[in-house]
C-alpha cells in the first residue's frame, strides 16, 4: 500500500489539543510540533508522548510487521493498523488486476471490430466496383431503368464506405453502428439486384453480377466469423 492510504487512516485518529502539545517533541524525529499543523496525530493510547508527526509514524509502520503500537508506552493501538494495511493492499492489487483485465478485453474488442470493419470495407468496395463495371456492360445491352438506379446506388455505397472508415476511428459503438447500416444498405441493394435480374433476359453478364455479390458477401461473412471466434478465444484466456 502506498503512503497516501496509510496517511488517510492516520488522519482519522483524534487530533491533539494545543495544550497537549506544549513542551513536547516527536520521539521519532526529536523535533517539536507546529501547533497549527494538521500533519500530526495522537495515537489511541493517549499516553504523555502519544503525539507524532504523521510522516514519522508512517516510516515506523513501514519498517516491519507488528508495528501497531505506541513507540512510547508500547500500548497496542485500538485500531489494528497492520491488518487495515494488508486489507487495503489486497483490494488495491485486486482492483488493479480487474482494471487491467477490463482494459485488455476492451482493447481486444476494439481490435476485433476494427478488423471486421476494414475487411468489410475492402471486400464490399471490391464487390461494388465489380458491380459497377458489370452493370454498365449490361446497361449497354439492356435499357432497363433499374440498372441505372443500381449503378447510382453502387457509387453511393463506395462513398458510404469511405465515410464510415473516417467516421468510426477506434470507437467501438460507432463501428458497430456503421457495420449495421452498411450491412442493411448492401442487403437492400442485393434484393433490388434480384428484382432487376428477374426482369432482364438471363445472360453471362447477369450471372457474373449475381455470383460476384454472393462470393464477396460470403467472404465478408466468413472473415467476420473467423475474427470473432479468434477474439473470443483470446478473451476467455484473459478471464
């Protein structure tokens, strides 16, 4: 335990009156007392030399075990300071260990979602670039308005990917929200693609367009499952 905790305990003891301090000195450092100082303490025994500088008593208590007695009359303190010290020490250590585990878990979670987001943006951007190229080829042979709308939304999704990459920097709540909106946006686009393909004459390009979406969505999902499984194993090791 550090000296601040020990000083806090000592400060809860009775403060000596000015009359009690007259013609007295600290038996540890042999220096007189400042009557206006709040850095002195009167031990519970109340003997004629039971007043000491807090700093001096702290040094005495830290000098070894079983030091919870008055240096003058050897009377044990009414409050077992050594037990309080050990009790606080144990709780301080436990608190630090718990805090360290919480920080490590939070860092792992941030790392997990950051990796998921990066891989999602990468695979999703490649997929939508392919969608734009293939959809433009299809649009040259098919005058469907739905294809033109899809092209516009594929461009919008690319800009949206760039926006969430800038917006969500290492903030787990923002990353989760951005992933949710990105998945929702892409799901709507995929449903609209299926609707458009049902109205078009099936050809090689439309088949490639469909397979492109299925392939990259599957890769994106597989990467997320792998990262989550790996991170969960790391969290279990920490706990």
